[in-house]
C-alpha cells in the first residue's frame, strides 16, 4: 500500500474505513493487517474528510494537540498508539482506545482481536472467536469472589503442564476477578462471572465476562491508576495489563456484557527485554460525556456516590475495601424531605390565593410545573423531572409521610391484586357459573327424583324387555340438555363479544392520547427551532451591546462636543433597551428548555404505556381466537347431538311398529281357528325376529346412553374452559383499568 498523500476524491472508497497514519513508518505486517480488514491507510486528509481511526506514535506536539486538531472526542475518532503510552489516564481521556506492540504481529495470532476492534465483530465464546484453531475451550462459572482460589488452581495446573508462566496467569486471574468484584459491590456488575479458557502449547487465552448496567469508561480509568495498598481497586487493571501479552477490554451493548480477554504467549520470536510493552485495546466503551452526547434525549442528572474505606472483609456479602466505583445516579426530590416539604407548602400557598382552583385529584404534572415557575429559589428545584412532579401530586392528595412510607415499602408493580384473587378462588363457596343440574342427570338420580326410565333389567343386563317409555325419556333428556347448552353458549359468546369490544374501545382511547402526544412532540421540535433562533438573536444582541459599550467608553474619554449629553443619553437608552431584551430572552430560553425536557419525558412515558397496552391487546386477541375455536367446537357438538336425536326418533318409530305388529299377531293367535302347524312355525319365527330386533335396539339404546353421558362430560369440560376464559378476560379488563387510572393521574 502506497503511503503518499492520496487524492481527496479517492480517500473514502466503497465501504472502506479511513485510518490516518500519524505514526510515520509502520511495519509490513501491520500494513497487511489493515489490508486484510479492507482499510484505507493515509497520511493526510482534507478538512471535510471523515476519519475512522488515527494511528499515533512519538509525536513532539503530544496527544492533546492531535486530539484538538482532529476533534477526536467530539467526532468519536479512536486513537491507537504504536508506542508505549506512559500517561495512560490522559491518553484515554483524549479518546485514546489502545496501544499496540507491533512485535506481537510476528506471531500471526491476533487477527481475530484486531478484527473485533476494527470491524466490530465478536463473540462471548473463545471457540467461536478462534474457530480456525479447532481447539475446544473450557468453561467455568464463578458465582462469587470467595471461591477464586479453587478455579485459579484448576487453570494453573493445566497451564504449568504445558510450560506456561503460571505466576503471570495467577496474578492476572486474581486482579481481574477483584476488579469485577468491585463492579458487583457497586451494583454495576452482576454475578455469575463466566470464564472461557483455552490452553495450547504456544499460548493461553483467558476470557471473563459478566453482566453490567450503565458501564462507562470512567469505571476503567479508576482501575488504571497507580496501585494503592488501602484501595485494591486502584491498579487492579494495571496489574492485569502488565502480566499479559495482550489485553482486550470491550463492552457488548446489546447483551450488556463487559468482557476481559487476555492472551499469554510462549513464543521465542518475542524479545521481551528491550522496548517490549503489553498491547491493550478498549473497544466500544464510551465515556460518560460521550454517552450523553449520543443519548441527548435522555436528560439524566448525575450524582457521584463514594463509599467510605472499610476493612477488607472475609465474607461474601462484606463490602470490599476502598472507595469503590463512582456511580452515576438520578437525584430525586423525595430523597430530600425538607426540600420536599418546602415545595409542597409553597404550592399549597399559591393554590390558596387562586380563584376557582382545581381540586387535588384534577391536577396534573403540567399544573405543578406552572405553580413552580415563580418559586423563590429556582436553583433548588432545577433538577425536578416528571417523577418528582408525580410525587408532589401524591403529597397534595395524601401527605408527604404517605409518599415517603410508600418509598420505604416498595411493592412489585402489577401484583397488588394477587393475594385477593387467590383468597377468592381458594375460599369461595358459591356455585360455579354455567353449571346446571340437567333433569335426568346423575345428581338428580341420587336425590330419588328419577322418573323417566322404568327398566326391567336384571343384574347382568340380559333378557331385558324393551320399554318404549325409556327411549322417549332419553330423547327428552337429550333435547332439553341441548336446548340449555345452546342458550348458555350463545349467552357466553355475546358476553365475550361485548367485553372484547369494550377493551378495543379503551385501547383506541389510549392510542388517541398517544397521537396527541405525538403532536406535542412536533410542538417540541418547533420550540427547539425557536430556541435556536433566540440564541442566534441573542448573539447578535451581545455583539451590538459590545459595540455600543466601546463607543460609550470612547465618547466618555474623548473631549465632549457640544451635543455630548444627547449622544450619551441616546446610547444609554439603547444599551438599557438591549440589556432588558437580553434578560427577557435568557429567561424565555430557560423556560422553553425546561418545558422541552418535561414534554420529552411525557412522550417517553406515554410511549411506554402504548407498548404495554399493545401487549394487552395482543393477549385479548389471543383470547378472542380461543373463544372462536371453542364456538366452532360447540357447533360440531350440536350437530352430533342433532344426529343422535334423529337416530333415537327412528329407533322409536321402529320399536313402535314392531310392538304393534307383535300385538296383532298375539291377538290373531288367541282368536284363530284350529292350529295350523305351518302358520304356528311362521309366527314363532316372526316372534324370534322381533325378540332379536328388540335386543339389538336395547344394545343401541345402551350405546346411545353412553354417548350422551360422554357428551355431558364434554359439556362440563367446555363450561370450565369458558369459566377460565372469563377469568382471563376479567384480568385483562383489570389491567386496562389500572393503566387508564395511572394515565389519568
């Protein structure tokens, strides 16, 4: 790759990263690395060109001059040093993100690490990162800092077998776990700590990662300073750094994981005597100021919390020694009860002087904001946000002590109703809805009210004489059960449809309010534009004031002509006018900025409510699908019942016809002439046929009885499912009411 000055038109080729080389000559191995990553290495760039990385070396002007010239902090341009960095803290503050010893490129083993830094490709597992090595990684899960020694011995014993420097590995392991332990004690990091390690003949790779929240570069800088015996946090990463050959620290924002990836080499090509230094990269880790620039919509207030130095504890839950990690937290009004009481008292005084004042339950956050516009000391309440306004509203409705007690006894959102629901379900004595005793069912038989079937069946059921009334009774039972069942299902269906429509109407109201919030957001953008116009006008006014002040000074120092008093008076009037205009615009800008912050917070809050309401709507739609599926199943059961009823009617008609025919034959046999053997045989044969048909009909009737009993069981199951769906719909209605009440508040 040619190192001359490139043409400005050819600097950014298709999707190539621009690396500005200010380190003079670099090795051929490093050039090959950049070529493999499809990077364009240049020595100069025009002012309008965008730079992705800057390589620095022994520059006489120092890192600060380079950072100021190329605006590395504002433009988010990482600097990489090819020489050892002495003042690492200063270099990192100037957006320095690593230093690379070119000697390690002789090993040809770190392309994966550079690829992670320059192309933002990575994995939490060593097997995926070094897939070309085809070597299995071992995994350890550390659940606390009290069992470090056991796992350290496991790794050390495997490394010493292959001839590695286990002293460096043990020092690194202990200090890395110490640093992650401090993150846990500051509620930034979370256990467990996952440890992947690969031990080969020529290298050891050790990667630790754990979950973190709101991780910033400042949390690394405190561990990169000189070691302090009283505060083990200081110097923890410095010790890690000096005991490895390559240390890569990176943050995975999507999964909120902090990763410490270390490599220990056993290579004869590395000369560790003269000018050798450990390489280190800080990847995808923003400082707190950079985080604020990237997340402008998040207007958060910062409070640095420092823990007192305490003695080193031996128990798992003991605090670690030293002042620990500085934590960024949000300041709340209710954390300062005296100021809280003062603000609420002021609002009550203002409301007493109001005519036709709203009641406390009708107030909203914007009313509280208006009340506090003329608060005597605005500096005291400059940090207030929407959550603080809601606390003030709660104090106006209830009392300050009520709000503070509520803070001390937190409850999980959305679970207040659980105890009542369990009590009602487990202790109820009421009869289940949708459960009716059908005439002729088992329950009624047990009461001795069975009055339809009068069978003459023996214990084994053989030789039963068919009774026409029993068939008619079963027909009536089926018809009555089907009618009741149909009415009940139709009623449940109508109730479900009404509830679903009500839920949809409430969701439409929520969406309408969100659309209004979107209009408020457009108003915010308009106000922001007006703010910019005010600021530009303000700058112009300031310049005019300066010019007028200079003229006024010159006029006073010069010899006054005859009309000096008039000129001086005119200048003073113009100066005072501009000064008043300046003060008014400053006050207006402050008011608009405050309103802007409040409206943005309200937009976020309502957007979150819309997302939650959408989830409830999805659940409601799922329940509606279940109801429809059950409706189809019930229709199928109705069709089957109808077919069975027709079958019973046909059987009844056949039995009636056979009975009449049998009666006629018996009458004829009584009044007949002298017996004809042929006719007697024919009659007996006919009688046998009638008996066989009677037995067959009896069997069919028993089968129908069993089917009807099974259908009754299906009815009970479906009724229970209907009850379950009804409970789920009631729960959804309750959730919507809760959301609606919170939104109204």
